[in-house]
């Protein structure tokens, strides 16, 4: 998206003023209007400018959420859900003003059903908090987008991450949600059964809706058993295409990797400097296997054969937890390590996803594009499912450099769509990807608008995200 396309919506000044008065009376100190607080609840990552809400309610229960929605619905005032603020496409901005609902105090784990491998949590629970709580049960929640995001935010953006190649994305791991609708009532979309043919799949409707159809108040999740053995390692390749081809062959042969991450040479340089690694600056795969001791050994041997066939170097792997933790901490810190390449600059983090057979072509052409236009843009990828990210490090105060970066993002999305891919594998649409959704899905976006109007006729839920109604 070009910044010139960023819209400020129409403000309902009278309604906002009345809502603020009522919410202050009802919530007292849990309703804040200070500029610093409001700024913290607008977009703070990448280069999309923040658009501040008019006030922030720190909700403590589903009843609080219902009261906020009822007040705002009656006065036609926007409601913007806020988890941890780690979204990358402007999802928490308030282009028409309104009220942000902060879920940091709704962070209770409501139930864990170990025998059924599921749990129910409030939306403010973070993935790290959940896994610490689950540790003694022998279970874990596998979705790992890198940031310590809230479960509500992860469900709302249909997040995935490094483990998605084995465990799927949020759409595969959410059994049901409860949500407050525009009427101010709370609904439950499904029970805990592992499958159901009962009516419309409302769970999938809310998962990925980015808060535009209602406000989540709880999420019921699938859990997994902690593997007996977890082993991982790295291997380097002469070229990015060689590394990508190794990923394609690994997936097509059905080798059950838990994680297979592609990191290009520039990102390796950044990781070495920022995270204290000492890897050779070349295209590299970070790989992890889960299972029994014998199965992990077999998977590693099979993967080593693929690496050799694709021209890669030795596959150095270990089951030592500290060594693995250091490696994956470096992978999760790529946003900050990329930024350190030009410390006074900002980062445009963007992603696309393509069918696995086109992954090598898309990644190689993208790196060539970056180099041809003199940009600084490390590449990392959840390569096993065809998803990769580019972190453009730019001086966003320089109009010429910003224009060059925006032109690259447009070409990247066009390239992915031409390969029958998607403009976003996991960041979501938010504000930043709106122009590309129409190109990707065409008339299907009109159907989305019809659903939005039916469930949210006054457009109070996170307006200005995913698509424009006009």
C-alpha cells in the first residue's frame, strides 16, 4: 500500500463525545484518554502511521466487553480490539476514532481438558503464558508467530508461524470462540467436539476477521503432546534457489519436519551481528524435527540426503535445548536484527505465500528484485508452507526511498498472485494490504462486504480494515 492511499474515516464527533462520557462514568480509571496511552494503542510497528483511538477501556470480563459494545453500538462509535499490538498491517489503528478495548487484563486460562487435548482461554492470554501454564501437563500450544502475541489477536489475524508446516495455522487449531456481536450479545460458535456438521462454520468466520465482525471474549484451542525428542539444526547452500529446492523436495517427499525456515545470506549477517551467531553468510535452512528418538534420527537422515542432492553443506543438528533455543531466538528476532542493519531507519515487514512448487521461483525472483533496485531487504520464510517475509529497511523520511520501497511491495504482491499465491500468508490484510485483496479475490470481496453489513450494519467493528465498504 502507498501511504497516500491510507484513509482517515469519517468521525462521529457527537457520538464519540457521549460514549466517552458514559464509559468514564462506568469504568472510572479503567477508561483512559491520555495521549500516551492512546498512542500505545495505535499502530506502532512498520511504517503505517498511527491513527489514535479517542479512549481505551481496560476490560476485565466478557460483561465489560458487552457493556462497551452496547454503548458504542447505540451511539454508532467504532470499537477496536487490542491484544499486544504486534500486528503488522495497521490492524489496531482507529481511522475513524473510537474506543479501543485492551484485553491485557482478560488473561485468564479458563479450562484445560488434558484428556481431550484442548483448553479455553480469554483473548488476552499470550502464547508464552499459555505454554508455561501447560508445561506440567505434558501438552503445548504449537502456533508460534514469533512475537509473544495474544491468543485473541492470533485468532483474529489467522496467525501461523514457524510450526505451521507440521501443526497448521490458527484456523486449524481453534475449535470455537465466544464473541460479542453488534447487538451486544455474546455468542458461542461451536462446542468442543473435534468435528461437527452443525450449521454454518461460524468459528472460521470469526477466525481471520481481524475484529471486523465482533469482539472475541474466549477462544477454545487444540493442544498437542510435547514431543519426546526435539532436534534441530542448520545447513547452508550455495544459492537461495538451492535452499528453496531443498524445501520443495523435503515437503514433496513427505518428510515430517516440524519447522523448516529459510534465511537468506543478508539475514544471516544480521542474525550473526544481533544475536551472537557465527554462521557462514550464505542461504541457510533452520530445521527442527519432533518425535521419538528413532523417528527424529530417521527424519534427520532423510533430510540430510535431500540437502546433499540440492548441493547443501553438512547438516549440523542437535537435541540440546540451549543450543536450539539460541538458534530459534535468533530466528524470532529477525525484525530487530534486520533493523540493526540500518539502525536509524524503519522496517516495512511484508509477506506473501505461494504454492510450494513455485516457492523457489518466487523467492529467487524477489531477491533479484531487491538487489536490482538497491534496496536493503533480508528474506526469511516459513518455507515448508510456501510463506516468506521481506523486511525492507528504509529511511521512511526520504520520499524517494519510500516510493522505491512501496513499488517493490507492489511488485512482490503481483508476483505472488501471478503464481496463484496470496498477498499475505499470515500478517493479514489490515490497512496495508487492502489494494491487493481485490486483485486476489475479485468479486468474492463483495460477498465479504455483504457479510460485514449483515453482522455489523453500522460498521462499528474495526472499520477501515480488510476492505473499504464504499
